[in-house]
C-alpha cells in the first residue's frame, strides 16, 4: 500500500547528540532517528514503518561537515548529504572512490537530502558508499549511552538491512585514513538505468604500488549487491599483491572475483548475470585504480 | 502535532502553523498556494516536485516542511523577475521544450540549479543533471537543447 500522505507522528529536532540520545532512551521503540528521510519517509508512505515519534538528527552541527583530519585523512559527519560529498574537493582529493559512488546514487534532487550515514545504516547489501569505504580502510564512529566506539566499515554489516549499530547508538562520523602514496581507488556501479537505480553489482578496487610504481604491494577489493552484505574478497586481493598490474593479472583476478560473490537472482538480474558482471566490473575497477596511480 | 514555523520562500517569510507529517510540497501547494511545484510520484523518483533549497535541487516530497525551516526555498514562481522570464524559462519556451507542461517546473528548477554551478556544460552533463526528472511527452531532446541554449545565453550576459 502506498499513501502519498505520511502517517502522523510527534517530531523532535534536538540540537546535540546527547539530547538526541536522551530522547531515544526516553521513547525507545516508538521512536526512530531520521536523517535525510529519503529511505524512512518512503517506507512510512508505504506504511512499512509508522513510528510514533521521529527524532531528527538534521540540526546537530556536530554530525555534519567534511574535514581534513589534520594528517591528510578525511572525516565526514554522518549527516553530510551525498550532494555535499559530491561537491567536496577534500573528498575528491582524499577519497576519490567515494566520489565515484555518490555520483551514481539517486539523482541530484535525492542527493541534496540523502546522507552518507543513512546509506550505511540502511544496511542494504547494495549500499553504494560501503564498497569504496571498505576499500579505503574507513572506520565508523558510533556514539551510544555507554560511550564511543569505532567499527571498521567491513565489520559494520551483519546481514540484509542489519548492522552492528544498536538502536540507541548514533552513527556520528565516517573516518577515512590518510592515503598511502602511491595508491588510488575506484568504484563502479552497474545499473539497469543511467540513474535512480540501485546497484545490480558494485565493485570497489584500491591498489597501492611500490615506490617505483611497478609492483602492487597492497590491494583491497570490495563487492556490493552480490552477497547478504558488502564483502571484501581477500582471495582476489592476494592475486594482485606482489604482481605487476598487467592485463593478464587483472583478468585472472577478475575471473576469481566472479566466483567469490554470492548474489541472488531477483527481478533485477539473475545470479549468473551478476557473477559475470562482477568479473567485468572488477577488471575495469582494478584497471582504473591502477591508471589513477600511474597517470 | 502542530508546529509554528517560518518558511522562507522566494524571498518572503511565511509564518505558518503546520502538522509535522506534512511534506514541503504539500505545504507549498496547499498552505501557501504556490501550485507551480507539482506533486506526482510522492516518492522522490520523478522530479516534478523539484524546488531549490539553499540553491540545491531538492525533492520537496521527501522533505518535511518542519525540516525546511531556516532554509532559502526557491520555487518556479520565484524564478521570473518582475514578469520577465529567467533565461532557462525563456529557452524552454523558444526550444518547444514544453508540451503538457507538468514536468516543466521541476525540469526548469533542476536546470537552473545545474547551470548556476556548471556554466559550460556538455549535453551529456545536462542529461545527467536532469536524470532525476521524468518527462512523458517530449522525449527530452528539446529539453536538453533548451538547457544548452540557456547556458549560452547566461554566458553571454
């Protein structure tokens, strides 16, 4: 059922994380946090969710902003919109693969509202911000009544729409470490359409070469939409390390990637097609990451 | 639950008392009488409800009106200055980019936001910029032509 009018709710707009947590502690299961609203409000219009209270995180300044963390790494507030990330020279310089992702998410009108925190906390296997953040070794800062903790992005997802975030925790920031030169990442998304679609397959590749830019010394490959969660594929990474990145090496790594994914067949694509496309996108993403390093 | 808020729309401040579950598109149309912004899919897919929020194109069907307080909102009604059409509007008319007209306010607002940040676009970039706007009539070519023409006019000024 889809009704254009939202169900009614009480609305709170706290100005601080502590205030937001206080409200969540007080109201518990009848309350939901709301960030950009692009997932939650649609779910409410479909009557898939009907929380009696919404606690908006949108007025909490501490949850917004993109900053260089002082050593070349990037800190992104969870309530930063995808549009702000798209336009950020800091992210473009320090985490280009994340820019690759936001550029192919939704539409301009959705990116003005949707937040990176909301995308991650949705826990959907196809969350486009996840594979590049995994490839870039990013961690998430969660703030709860018991205090703060950091979780590597690759440990954040536990199943479809499930994350390690507890109901009373707020995802506060995304922490991307300083790039280790010479290195680069890339994210590619396969869609049925040119926009406004979720990923059939998403592949993020990050490579670090030796000082002479000849041999790969480290690789991180992350796949989205082809398993119950975004996944890293260590077997593929191992095929790239201590190798010169040439067409043959990349082709073999891509072939193995296509065998490592565990997608489902659904209305959008079959299992076989997804696995086949993982191979194609892995080849392209690794090639592009390499090209971004050597120029 | 009702809240008293101030909405800044097209340069004017509107003091309204509205239910928290109402979206910006509903309040613009039903409370403020600004019916230029259209309500179509109500789920952020079609772009008909596109308005500018602090200069950025935004799906007003997915923004709670109470969350729009403190922002500068521009609707299609706010584009023309003293009866004179904005270059984007002018180009849409000249390039016959309007058939039924229902997608047009959203298209124009998306185009305006895009051109304000991208004064020398390629046609490909224009198509990407309007990828959040559906048109059932034109087949998009005249719309792309209009946006490219508007860009040229705006550069010449």
